[in-house]
C-alpha cells in the first residue's frame, strides 16, 4: 500500500549516480499535465506559469495531444441507473476506464478510475477537476465550442479522488480485494539506459508514458558504462551468467572511450555542422540514458514485477523493477 512517505524519494538502481527512480505525487493538477508534456524537452516546472503553461495546455488540447492529460487520474464514486450504466460502459469501451461495482440492483453504485482526458472527452466534470485543472477545463471547453458543441457537466454526488489516506482507511481495512489494485495508480519519473527501457516499454497495458525526445534536446547525453561485463550463459538462448569477463575492468575503459568518441562526434554535428538534433541523434548508442514520466495501475506494476524480477530477467531491468517495488511497498532503505 502506497503512502506519502516516499513521494519525491529518488533511488539509484544502477549505482552510477545517473540512473534514478523517483516517486511522484499522484494528485491531478494542471502542473502535472504540463510537466508530463515538458518531459519531451527535458524540463520541469515547480510552479505553474500562467502565461507559458496555459498556452501549452491550450496547444495540447487543440491538437489532441492526449498523453500528458492521461497522467492525471481521477477516481469517482458514482451512482446511476442500470440502463444508463450499460450505455455508459458501451460508450466508453475504448477509453481505458477501470471500474469496480459496489452494488447492483435497479441502480448501480461503482468506483470508476480514468484519466482526466477520458473524463473530459465524455463531459464528466467534478468539483475537484474544476479546482485542480481549471486551465485544462478551459482549454477543452474552447476546443468543444469551436465545434459548436458544449461539454455536458456530470456532477457526481459522491467523489473520491485518488488519495493515499483515503485508500489506506477505506480499502486496506475493508479488504476489497484485487479490484483495488486496478483502481489505484502510482506515478514515477525514471531515468534509465535505452537498452533497458526497450524491455520496460514492453509492458503497455495499464501504463501511460511521456519521454524525453532528442528531437527537442541538444544538451550533452549521458551514458551507462558497466564496470562489470558478464559472460553469456551456456544454458539459455538469452541472458547472462554470473561469471565476469577476466578483463572486465579493461573493457570498461575502452568501451567508455568508444562511447564518448561517439558523443564528441554528435556534439560536433550539433554545434559545428548545425545538423538538426532529430538526425544527429541517430549516432547515439543504446547505452544513452533516457528519462520518462510513467503512470500505471498497481495491478500493471504487479504484472511487470512478476516478469522483471524473476530469475531469467536481465540484471539491469531487474534492478529497476526491484527499486520501483521498494517504493511502492515502503521497503526502501
């Protein structure tokens, strides 16, 4: 069960002073939206800039760049007729809502978790959304008014935002079971080498991500240079043994030279030859670090842990999975 103790805590899975896993607040706000969008430019705002950030939100809404809005997740406690519930579930089948029914008779009471984008797409607006996402709501209203269509306000009588204290009291002691893992979400900012992130990104269901793009970033890249090089395992088609190469330390040196030689050529293309970053980046190796903001359900993280912490998983991705799990389960030292 998550608690606020570990919000903002940063761990270093690979122990090189560059890799990181940081747990982020999950309270949905306009600032959360713009920071998810600004990840692509490797920027973070600590305070909402009324002019710049409002302009960014308007741009995202106008051009239907939906992923930054998907990191803002709301949990609603709702009540509607059975007939309306069936229609609602059918209408929103492609919007990744997650629901847990509390009671069902002539009417249905249920928990519903979804992204800010998905709720606004269907005109569901609550008091909490108005308080936390005023600029986002305004941007989507502008977009809808351009199409001569207005958002329909759905004032849900019972609202429960994703709040750690609420979860701790309402769910931990009532023992509502596996549905709570699907309803609850966590958010991280993760910095990992590209060759590790390609494995991490294989997990798609229940995840939403925004990543740094070197189309927009021309700052010097950073790299993961292992100081221990494992030998290939004899009994598996992939993976490694625990045995290290006899010249592991020497290999780290010449691989570092080769890697930073490529970086020097990249810098030359950017700074001297004025080559566009989106092409120059093609030179960079898979050992380069990337960074992304990731939001996922606890259920999705459990599936990831099951595959990436077990014995045959690659050691580097295993270290990241273990560190994310530590933060989620309050086990970090």
